[in-house]
C-alpha cells in the first residue's frame, strides 16, 4: 500500500511552473483552494448586492449606496487573485522572503474581511439582503483566518525546505548574499506597494470624491499613474543599479507620507459625521489602507537606501554571471556525463562534498 512521504512531491511529474517540493506544492494548493472558495463567496455577495434595489437594505439610519459595497467586494477579489499570483511566484522561484511576505499579505486579507463583516453589521437591519449576507462575510473571515495560520506553519516548513538555496547559487561570499537578500526584500515591497497604493486611490476616487471636484481628477490623473510610474522606475533602478533613478524614487517615497497624513486628517475633519459625511461608510477601509501604505512606504524607503548603498559592489555582475552561466553549466554537465560512458574513457567519480547538484540541494 503506497504511503505519503513528506520528502516526495505530490505531483511527481515535472510540470513547468509547478514546484517540485512537497511543502511548496501544499502551500500552492492551499492558496488555490482558498482563492476558489473566496471567489465563490464574493461572487455570491456581489450578485445579491447588485440585485438588491432597496436603499433600506443597506442602512436603517443613513443612505448608503450599495455601489460602495460592490467596490469593497471587488477589491477583495483583486487582492485574493494578487495573493495567489505572488504565492505561486514565491514557491516557483524558491523565494523565502516573498513566501513570508505572501503569508503576511494573507493576514491583511483576514483583517480586511473582518472590517467588511463588522462594518456591514452596523449598517444592515434585520431581515434584509445585507443581513442575510453577514453569514457569508463571517465565513470569509473564518476561512482567511484559518488559512493564515496554516500559511504561517507552511512558511516555516518552506524556510527549512528551501534552505535559502537561492543565495547559495551566488557563491560563498556572505556580502553578496546579504546584498541579494536586500534586493529581494525591496522587490517584494515594490509588489505590495503597487497593490495598496492603487487600491487606496481607487477607493478614494470612486467612493469619496465627486466628479465635479478637482481633487478627483488629480487622484485619477496624477496619484494613480504617478504611483505606478514611480514604482516601475524603482524596479528599473534596482535591476540596472541606476543611482540617479533610485534617488528620484527615494525622494518620491519620502514625500508620500505627507500625502497620506493629509488624507487622514481630512478624513476625520471634513463634514459633521452626519448624512453629508462623505467618509461615513468608507472611513474604516481607508484608515486600514492608509496605515498599511505608510508602513510600506517607510519600509520601502529604508530598503531603497540599503540597496542604493550596495550599487556598484558586484551584485549586478554576479547575478548576470549566474544567469548567463546556467545554460553553460548544464551543457558542461551533459558533456561530462556523456564522456564518462564513452568506451575507452575512464569514468571519474566525485565525492559527495564535490558534487555540484548535492551542494545546491543541501
């Protein structure tokens, strides 16, 4: 009777893009299953919300547009899809740093699900569509919470499984490994920045600001594309070690907290918290995104500074040499194996300590 071994992958057949590690496949499988369940729940929520034409179904004291609920649910779907993409990318490339970041991102999805649930509890009267959907929203929080715990446990297993092997491929120089680790941290932060920057801008432009407000067009025409442009410039500067571009990115990041602090102050000072308060049903969501964005900005700024100091110290050359040498190393290995079995050629046996494949997998 066959038994399940933790050292053997679930899918033994080599498939492009699918990791060949047992724990990596479990991590990816759980991410896909969570995403499928979340998508089903949110699609049901969106369908019921869109079909409900009753204003009273969303608030018994104030007029709350169901359009805002649709935006939150849609944003959650985008976040879940973003999660499964970065989860696959992390395990496929054996990137321990991104695995940790992916697990943290799922915890943020859990917090967002709780905000959705408690916010809807406050605005949903009894025997309404909104009230009937509370059970599904509670299930959404429970699923993401349990999965966050499971991902945390799997992250530790992947940490042991990967063994930071991606750093070993760069050689034994500890300084190069440290620089590469900083580079991977910054790349991961840039990816998270894209989602949270754009997510906040979309919520503000669609739910709070009006078409007649000049600030709306500044948000759509400057803030959103500007954020993407700055982060794209950051990827470019990091990859090619372009010092001037990185300085521009750091300057933009340094002034960004001032914008979010301005939005935070305005959110709690505008209106009278009555029926004309534009932030009445969005304040908790925007507060969540502002806090996460400020933390990410500070972390990204510090990481940019560390990587900027590493420019010109050999990491770019070592990385390019490794990428260019992978194909050559494979060809050399195949040539050596063929020569070892050629008649009249003495086979050479390498001890374990000199075997390259074993060294990479340790």
